[in-house]
C-alpha cells in the first residue's frame, strides 16, 4: 500500500498524467510474460540487470485507483468491500489502464498492481491494467493458487503472494508448492512486508494486521528464493508516512537477498532514492507511491523516471 496522511484528492479528481516522449517499447508479446520483468525490459542490455530500478505502483480499492493510509485498511466485520472505511487521501477517476499505459510508454517494467479490496470491480480494474501493459506489471492482493493463472493470462508478468503462503505464523509449504505449481517459480513474487520487533524484522500478513514468526533474514531469504523469482518488501513501520526510508532494512535486503528484491516505504525525494541505492549496495529496487505528483504528492513523476533511466547509464560506465 502506498499512501500518505495529508493532501487528500477528492473523488472527482481526473488525473492529468505526466507528459513524456514514448520510448518505443510498447507491449511485449504474451510469450514474454513468464520472464522476469526486469530482464525482459533489457534483453538487449546485460548491464541493465545490475541497475537499480524504480518500480511503480497502481493501488486499487473498490475498483478505483487510490492511496490508502497504512494501517487503516482492515477487514470489515461482514467481509464486504463496501463496508470497509479506510482513510483515503487520494483517489482518481483516471483508470488503472491509463496508469499502466503511462508506465508502458516510459518503459518502466516490473511495477505492482495491488488489489486492496475483495470485489469484482477491483479484480476487473487489475485485469484492465495488466491487459494494457502485457508483461510489464505484477499483481498482488488476495492471490491464491486458484486465482493466479487468470491474472497471468490477462497479461501479468508475475503474481505477488503473502497471506496465502504465510499462515499461523509460518510458511505453509503445501500452499507454497501449490502456487509454484500453478504459475511456475519464474512468475512468483513473495511479499515479505515486515515490521521491526527488537533487533529483527518479522513478516506481517493479512493487510499487515497479523505478525508471523518468520524473520526477514539471510536464512529465510535463501530458503524462499528457491521458490520464487523476486521479493517485494514493504517497510511497514514507515510505509505511507513520507518520513524517509528504513535504511537498516534496505541494508539487510541488499546484503542477504540472493534474487531481485524491491523495497517500498517512506520514499519522498530523489535523495531518498539515492539512499536506497547506497544502503542496498545497488542491489535493491525502489517503489515510490504517494510521494509522486501523479498520486497527489510533490515529487515529479518525470524526475523519478529520469533517475531510473540514469541508473542504466551508470552501470555502463
């Protein structure tokens, strides 16, 4: 979830997306969807796989693109999406597909489409987004072994899974094996979003409401890396607050993850992106959400895209 406490945009907001010159990379074929989005974006440039990347997001709640304040999204008593009353500080009439087309236009692969509510409108909006940018976006939010393949078939490069495979405070190996069998290791992203307790970080699930006993450490990441293609890690303690990144968590991810890993939480400026690049030893990608001007924040999306493109140049030097 990518969000902030202030500057709510009204429900009537129609977003004016940043104008940029198209990059010419428009629409991978369905055959490319199973490959790592990062690598697919740069099949002609081996150095690209070593560049730090900006990973965009599209958060969807009740069928609309929104930014939700972290910790306020909880399961409703009756289980219905329209009974949920999270604190919302940004929403727009601009469709999920339009955001997806913007990312496709700018050659930004590997973004995250997160379904924040369990309703048909949200599922359809996620399908619309991945269909608009085939092979360019990952989808998460209540994904199971039974629901994963329709998302892949619609155009998602990967599915993102947390609560389905982390139950009762531990990894559910049977479920993990089931989703790997359903979509393949190369199409699976495990979400290790976590909070700090004592000196360690622990995975939290079910909309970050439940703690597990699973530490985000070298042993855990080595074990899980054999079952997935990437990790996504929200620093829940700073997520959506725009108070800066959790640099200690980023350092641990850069040190211990044997596969591509994306950090999300607290980024508010280009300086913060540079902090992630440094703390993660240029091995950790970064998601920016509510800080972006296209989501009601102050950080120009175009500047973040320019930073993203600069990383490719740096690894060529």
